[in-house]
C-alpha cells in the first residue's frame, strides 16, 4: 500500500515539474511575442512577427488592436496546453489568490508604533503669522524649546 502511494506521489511530482517547465517555456514565448511584435501605424494594430505554435498564434495575426478586439490571454493559452485543473495549480488566478493573499488574510501584522510629536504652546515673544499654525511658527517654537533643553 505504501509503495503504491509513493509511486503516485512521484508521478504527481514529475507531472508538476513538467507543468512548471512548460509554464516557463510558454512565459518565455509570450514575452518574445510581445517584444518582437510588428506595428502598423496606419490602422493602429500590432501583429505577430512569426508563428508561435504553443501560443496558438500565426505569423501576421493581429495580437492588439484599438477597437472591438479580444486581447490574447496567457491564462487561456495555459489552459489549452495543460488543462484547466493543472493550470489552476501551476498558475492560480489572482482573484483566487496565492501566497500574497494568504499572507494578507492569515498572518497578523505587528502593531506599528506611532511617533507622536508633543504639543507645545505657542511662542508669544514674536507676533504669530497665520494664527501660529504655519511651518515657520512651528520651527521657531521647536528651535526655542531645543535651546531651553540645552541650557
């Protein structure tokens, strides 16, 4: 019984590694497709410069247009190559969440210490400008307090 479980686990790990490798290769092709696209300035479209069999894109196919156009989706291409269940495991949808969402929801943050500046009364030795609320008045008050602390 344990031997059968071990074989199934090894097969699952091997399939996982193959799926991860295929995802990396598809991601590399995906970035190459967008990096080497051809631009048509007249009709504002971007077309593929060569065939990409794994991405299901042929040479000269429009990959981006300005109006009424369905943009290519890496998620759909991954599902066509791997199947929806494997694609969910290899590259989870951001709305479903991954490690980042798990950390945000389940790991509590340490409480942050707030730095509070002590309130000091207005320095009335000089006339206050703008009711004593401006940066000039505040800096004058803080300078006076520091000088008093040093004495």
